[in-house]
C-alpha cells in the first residue's frame, strides 16, 4: 500500500473535497490498517507543537474507545454513528496535515515490517492498547503539559501498528511511559513546579 503521507496528501490536497469531512469519509482510506491509521490521525493534532484547542478531549474520547477495543482483541474497530458523522472543517484538517506530514515522512523512511509479533500478537496488542488508553485519558486532562507528549506516544505507537513495525511501536511505548511520568508529576506537584524543574534541568545541561 502507498505510504500514509502520500495517501493523506492525495485525499486532502489533490482531490476535490467538501468543506467539511468526517471520520466516516476517511474510513475506507485506511483499509486493513484501520487501528493504526486512526491512532495516527486522531493523535496528530495534539502531538504537533501547534495549538489544537477543542480537539484533545473529543479525540481523546475516540482514542480511548478504540484502545479498549484493541485490548479486547477486536480486528476491526467500531465507532458510534455520532462519532463517525461529526464534521470537521477541511481547512482545519489541512492545517494539521501541513504541519504533520513532514514528520510522517521522516518516520516512513525508517519504517518497515519487523518484530511484527509486537503489533500482531494478543499480548502485544493488549499492552499497546493499555498504553494508548492511559495516554488518551491524559489527553483529556485540561491541564497544560498533559496533552502533547502523550499524544506523541500514541502517534508513534500507532504508526508502528500501521506498518507492523514492532520497533517503532516499542519506541512509541517508551514515549508513552515518559508521557505517563510527566502527566502524573503535573497532577501530583502542579504544572508550574514541573515546568520549573524541567527548566532547571535544561539550564544545567546547557539547552
């Protein structure tokens, strides 16, 4: 199958589209790799270093819903009609993709099927689903700092599922673990305390 960046470019920029799109519109674009596709696409807005107001919570809910299904061993996801039909402005999607496709292309250079059992085995998909579920809950917390890193973890892990690349999914799980530590620290100590601690670490190593 064509690379995801190529398919997204064709679908959203080269072909004529209505002013609004839905998840239902993109369902057939994913083909057999639907779980990985949805994890990547839905995590992308919050994973980018650009504002994504209003998307972390609703997309986090959908991601949690999908992650639970992955943990339960579902081969094909199911979403309520309301989620599938919720409209999103085409211009908004294009804005996110313009910022995100270059990152996709960088990962695609490295991606290939390897350690595929991590992405295809029951235990592997259970662990991946659990990690994504925790990160999607973090995305829904309305506190600064609890969205971006967890979303990045989902994005990378989902990309591994997309290509059955266990190495990339493992890297994504590491990012998920970092996101869990960061979010837990912010909830326990407060955003300003954690931010100041990170700034002190950066200053000490010259960043």
